[in-house]
């Protein structure tokens, strides 16, 4: 009798548990229209089904609890004129997705954060809205990202943003901090910025992968601010980092450091492209296995303001440029400019018909420009030439240089131009070999003599006096 009672009690308890779970799974909340007062979307009442365009009014806070699921009907947006506090946890993410059993990219529109054109430096004030530990997928149908942040400061942290039919995150005049997130498999860039952010923007410690446009794309920027791209894993995109200024020159400072940029494929520049100036610091990055189909791996272009460019302590290896160069720098303008390449290991790259480093300086009527190529290891590369130099002023000193090339130095300075100082390098070649690897006035009378072959040969180091402070990057 006791055994029968125990079995009956267990059966009743099991039925209660099953019916309770079914009730929770079937619960849902329909939302649409204008939210005019502070509201909270809870895990208990989810999923929330957004059946039509929904707007959070200015001054109103919408809070979304950890574990909440939000589903959007086709072609529907959530616009945040007020504040969205969507802060999940590591154990309970918040989900924004399609209300479909067969979802696809672009099923729903986007979450659109807007502001009143009041620009706040994220260093000095808290963001207006937060997306933390959120998973967003299958939106982006309006063409400006699945997350559109416009004229407002936001913080995106520990999110997964994937399968958008446009960019993953689209910024417009928004100084935003994006960190510790996975931004992948979007039809467009992972992160796209349309115009000036006006204050500092931070892209830190993210994985940005498998996007069909450059992983990070900043268009037409030029204001006085800092762009910090640090400690990201940028891989398998149609381009790595692309920064452009449509006018004469940019004015901001760009820091690209401690990133892994690898397995990206693009036309113009596959790893890093920066156009029209800017103060640039590219340091301590691992740049490997990128493929440029019709351009270069790293491409830096001139501007119309005084600026400095630095490539320091990077590991650049196993990249390919089908018809271009591994590193190309074009600086043919009159403003005081300096370019420093130091402490890098540039090895095992292939530029079939191009150069490992193609450096185009300013006209010699403007002596304020200088290249300084010092203390690098540039070895085991395959190309037509290691250095292609035109309007070159500066030094190539204390490097280890030995590559499979027709020429180690291709001097394109015109006759009578400033000398090329390429002394005190270790070439690991015999005198005869090195003599045949330097192309200058002795080979073409239209070119400058520069540092004569005899000086280059007589100053060759023995490989033991090179001080190469290469940084080991812990990612």
C-alpha cells in the first residue's frame, strides 16, 4: 500500500512539473506602437513578439531582464529615442531574433538608437544605452545595420551580432565603445561608421569574422578625436581595417595595436587601408595569411596636414599580394611628415610582381619629409624587389635583409636627388651577390646614385650587431 501511494505521489508531481513547463513555454507578450512610460520586459513573460514598429519615447527607459527573448515579425524595427538597458549576464543572455521557424538574414529590420545631436565623450560620461550579453541575429533589412547607433553614445559589450543582411553594427556620428563581442557572418561590414564620431571611439577585444565587407570600415572621418582598435581578432573577412577620408586630410589619431589580422581577402588592401592622412600608430599586431587580389596588404596614403605614421613591432608574415605590394606608403605632398618602420618582423610574404616595401615620398622640393626604416628583420620574402623607393629621404639602417628577389633595393630617385642611406644592414650575401641586388645610377643614368653600392657593401653587418626588439604579443 505504501509503495502504491509513493508511485501515485511521484506521478502527480511529474504531471505538475510537465504542465508548469508547458505553460512557461507557451507564454508570450505582444508589443508594438509607442512606449510612453518606463517599462520592463521580463524573462517570465517572454518571448516578446514585436508585431509592428515600436518606439521608446525620449526620456523613457526600457529595461530588458537577463534571459528574455525578443522576436520580431518581418520588416519590423525597434527605435530607441529614450534609453534601452538590455543587460544580460554571462549565464543568461538576452536574445533579439526573428519570429520565424525558418529565419534568414534581413527577416526583421533593426534596433535603432537615436539622439538629439548631443555628442558625449564616452571617457567623460556614461553611455545612454547598453547592449550587454545580448545575441542579435537575422535583422538588417533596411540597409544600415542590424544595430544602428546614430548621434548618441552607446556601449556594446559581450554581445553576439550575426547574420545581418547589412552591417552588424552601423554607427553614425556616434562615439561608441564596442568590446568583447563576436560580430560575424554579416552581409556587409562587421562595424561600419558613416561619418565623424566627434569624440573617441573604442573597438576592443572583439572577434570580427566572416563578414562580406571589411571587418571595420570608417568612411569619411576627419574630426579631432581618437580611434582605438585594440586587441581584436579580425579574420576571414572581405578586408580587415578600412579607414577613409573623402576630403583633403583627416585630423584624428588612429591607434591599431595588439590585434590579430589574418585570413582576410580583398581587392584594394586586405589587412589595413588608411587614406588621406591621419596620425597613425600601428604597433604590436600579428598580420598573417591575408590575400590581396589586386592591391596591397597594408596601404597608407598621403594627406594635406602634418602627420606622423609609425609601424612598430609588428609580425607580418605569410601574406600574399597577387599584383601589388606587401606594404605601400604614398606620401607625395608638401606637409611635414614622418614615417617610421622599426622593430618589425616581415617574413615569408609574397608579392609576385611588386615590392615588400614600396615607399613613395614627397617631392624633393619639400625637405620636411623623412622615412626611417631601422631595426627590422625583413627576410625569406618573395617579390620583384624588397624596397622600391621614389622621392625617398631618410634611412634604411641596422636591418637584417635577405629575400628571394630580383633586387633588394630598387632606387627610383631621379638623378641629382638626395642620397639613399642604406648602410649598416646585414644582407647575408656575398659582395658579388649584393652588388647585383642594388639597382641605381650604376644601372640607369636617369636615377640617383644615392648611397653607392660600394658604401652599402663595405658597411654590411655580420648579423651579430643587430638589435631587434620584436614584441611577443600575448593574445
